[in-house]
């Protein structure tokens, strides 16, 4: 059974973050609690990325949008979840504010 759980967490970008973890983690930038980003936010980010209007915290253009993410309540930052593992590195945060194309 442990093997199946490992393969589910590591084998797919669709693996879900454990429900017990969400209330324990905070945004390293704003210190706010996270919420799971709804699919409408992910779809909007994909549109902005396709137009070259999306940047990470450190100003790098973002072209690859994960299928899941953690959203700050003020909806300024999204942290990607990849294979069920949230990336809480501030430079990985994606700004939800459209930027000027490069």
C-alpha cells in the first residue's frame, strides 16, 4: 500500500496536497494562510502565460503553469504544487498581476 501512495504522489502533477498540511503552512512573503487555487485561477494564469504577461517573484517570465497551486487570500501570489508537493520558495511564487511582455 505504501508503494501505491508513493507512486501517486510522485508520478503525477495531479497528486493532491494532504488536507492536514494546508492549515499548517503559510506564505513566506505575506505570512498569510493559503487556499487551494480554483481551476478558474489556473486557467487565467495559463492565458496570461501564453501572452507573456506572467512573472515570478524574481521577475522571470513564467511559461509553465502547474495544474494546482496554493493561493494567498489577497490573490497576489500563487505557489505551484507539483506532484503533490508545494514549492514554498519565494522566487517560485507567481504574481497574479499581469506584467508587461518582455
